[in-house]
C-alpha cells in the first residue's frame, strides 16, 4: 500500500549530489557555460564546483582551449579567463533554453541543489501558483509500474463523482499541463485511455501484472498541428504586436502537440471558447479550429 511516505534521505542525497566528480566532458561544458553567460571564469570556479585540484582545473581549461580555439583568453590583470569577442559555443548544453531553465529553477526551487552551472545571475521571479502536494513514494511506484508494464489498483477522486472510487489502471506515460502532473493510463473499468491527476490519487492499494499498453494509446501518439493567428478584429498595429509576441511568420504561428494534451494547450492559451471575449482580451485565435474539431474534448470537466 502506497500513501504519503517520503523517499529515504540517503536516496535523495544520491539524487542531488552536486559535488560529484563528473567526467571531463561535463567540466568542459561548465567552462563554456560560464564563459557564455558570465563572460569569465577562473580555476576556483572549477575546483569549488567539481571538487577537483587546481592542476586538474588548469588541464581542463587548456583542453577546452584546444577544442574551441579562439573562445577564451587569459586576462593577466584580473587573473581570469574571459570569453573573446568571437566566442562560438560548441556544446548544446550552453543554449538559451538551458540557461533560462536554470534561471527558473532558482526562482521555483531555490533550496534544491539541482546541479545548475549558473554563476552570477540576475534576480528572477515567477508568478506564484498554489502548491500541490505529491507523495514521492507514490510517484516512484507509478514510474516503476510504467517501466515494468504493471497495473495499479488506485483509490481515485474524480471531479465528476462525489466519492473516491477504486480503479485499476495501467500507466504508460507522465504529462505536465503547466500546473499539474498527470499520468496517461489505460482504465480497465472504462476500457479506454484516460488522464489521471497524480494529486487525486489518494492511495495505491497494490499492483498486478499486466502488459505495456503505451503503443495502443492512439491519442498519445497522434500529433496534431495548431495554427495561431492574431484576432482578425484587432487593429493592424495591435495585430503586429501579437505577431511579435508569438514570433509569428506571415501572420501565423504553427506548432505541434499530442492529441491527448490538446485540451490543456487550448486552456492555457485561452482558446477553449473564443466567442465570449473581446478581441483585445482574446488577442489570438486558433485559425485551424475546423481541422481540429474531431479532436476537441467533449467536456471541460477533468
């Protein structure tokens, strides 16, 4: 029976050991990351982060210089390695998405030692959200059931029923809607694949043998295309602002998502029902709504 227990402290310590002696490639990524986003670094940055010796830090810096010639130079006046004007990253781990993700982590989980390469960084804040309590052991059990292809017997509180009910489900994937974690699972009582909020699983009573069912979930594997455009009733100047906001090309922004996640994407973008809001409040429309009509959910209650 899985309820609200916590993972053992020693397991958490293993998960979040930022001082682990990673391989040299990881240290070279660190050098580049700091050069790109901080403009400089010195040997003490390497020794303090990775727990290596000063001679090893010197060797790493020299090796990075050989792999990425022209990316760094030594400033004798400050005794610091600095990024050159012609700096060109060679590692994907230095990209913008990684940097912004690290910044967000400092705001959302400031006390969690997640191994970020950040050095100095600007102050950052995120809009607060209500906290959602999840059991670490419950999540671990769900992940194990996905890996092993087992079914779970859960006590689940749905929105449509006043009382919790017992369900047998076979999870095959985890999804996040921007606010909550879901598991995508086959429901044995309803004989279909459904989304189950992890926070509404009150208890896992046990597991039973099943099979991996992920390949059978057509809604999970079907990728749909969304086309956004500025609201046609907006003034031309306002439409251009919206095009800039969403990085639109020729007045549209196209992207893809899993059919199973379409409901959540539309809700996040305020596109569930475009008819009840003014053009200034709505700002964007789903221009290929007719194309997606067959995939749109029949109910908003989840």
